[in-house]
């Protein structure tokens, strides 16, 4: 009898690692925008600040996943962290439009249900991703814009700030520099608007995650393009263009020249290639970013994650602020093409 008990105890001990290994995978990836990012553009202090903030955002999202939280909560936490930093073109660090104002867009999507929420052209919402999440959860609609979106947020306790909160000297100087090159002050004319898409003028933040329940989510937030005109809205709040999530395929968040991502329905195109062509998340993202978009002249990149926690982060520009915590817990952040 004693021998039998010993055998059972040993068997239980040997089985323990296998049980632990069988735990559901969790993973998260983030981006802080893609564009012309050369090593000489960033000094050592700026580089460190970028890496530190990316890690903080990753940790905020991953902590949610480790505690058994949802992928929706994880991507919300990660993007909110990036929105609170002046380093990235979203929230606090949003770029200026042609009139010297900040107009913010955001979107979030639940891969388990295909529910989505998005907002565009808001001016006083401190964390646009929280307003987009509110639209997902409390509104029968998918996309709300401008004053209407903010009125909806005020009814539900979203935090608002004075527009001056979004003013940073660096972003304002970028606006002045771009307008000087165009030789047009203010919003100018329609032809000037067509020439205003400078490689340094756009950027976005985003997150994608897989939780322990096997559910995917994606979230994206942006200030749009520097010197944008006439109420321009990019790909971020257009579900299927800059933001998409489906448990059957992947969660995707995009960054770059939004007009191209809208015209190619880039995020959904990645999911469709996986669904109908059987491509992996890497194959599908490479095909869209490195072939389709690049051949059209659309600069940018995406982050994507599938239901097994495989992560892809291709970009066709010289750099993309990005980071991930993989299913094995490895933390990485990067900026340049190498």
C-alpha cells in the first residue's frame, strides 16, 4: 500500500510540469508608429525614452493578461499608456492639423464577437481609446465623430481636458516646418493639401493581444497627419482598414499613410488571406505590407497576432516603434529595420 502511494505521488510530481506547459498562451504586441526613422534622428536619451515607454505599455497590457484578464482590457491598457506619452502621435503627443488644432481618432475591436467601437475628430478627450471602448460597449453604433462622440462620452463619465493639454512644442514646430515647406500658412488651398503628406507627418499607436481564454483584440489610436485639412480622417477608426480582430484569424493594428490602408482595406485583407488562402499571420502581413501597400506607394506597417500567439510586425519604412511579449514571456522592443 505504501509503495502504491509513493508511485502515485511520483506520478503526480512528474505530471506537474506537463500541466503547467499546457496552460493557455498569452501574448501582446504594440506599435508606436512607422515612418522615416533614421538613427541620426534620435539621440541616446530619446531612444531610451522610447524603449522605456514601449516597455511600460507592454507591461501594462501583459499584467492584465497574466491576471486572467481579457484581451480587450489588455490592449486598452497598453494603448492608454502610449496615449499618455508625448513621444507618440496619439493622445498627449498628437500632431496638429492645418489650423493648429489636435483632432484625435481611435478604434478597438473584439475578436470573439466582432464588436467594434471607433471615434474620429475629437478634440478634448484625454484618452480616445477609452471613448472608442465606450462606443463598443454602450452604443448601438460603431463609429461616432466630433462633438457627437464627445457628447456621448460626457454622458458616461469619460475624462475630458482643455485642448491645450495636447500642445507640445515639438509637434507644433513640425507643423510650422511643414507649412513653411509648402509655402502655405494655415489650411491653404486644395492643391496644397495634396502635397501635405510628408513621411514624417504621420504616426499611430496600437496594440494587439491574445488572452488565456483564446480571444483576440486590437486597438489603435492616432492624432492623424501633421497639417491635415478639411476634417480628414484616416484609416485608424475605419474598421477593416487600420484596425481589425477576428478569433478565426488574427488581430491587426496598422500605422502609416492611412489613405492606402483604407483603399486596400489592409487589416481585413490580412485576415482574409489567412481565412481563404490558409496563409500564416507572417505570410499574410508580409503580402499586404511588403507587396501590396509598398507597390502602391503606401508607407507603413502593421502588428498582428493569431490565435496561437504568433506575432508578425512587418513595415516597409525605415523604422517602426514596436514591441512584444511573446507566449514564452520574452520581452522585446525595437525601432529600426534591423
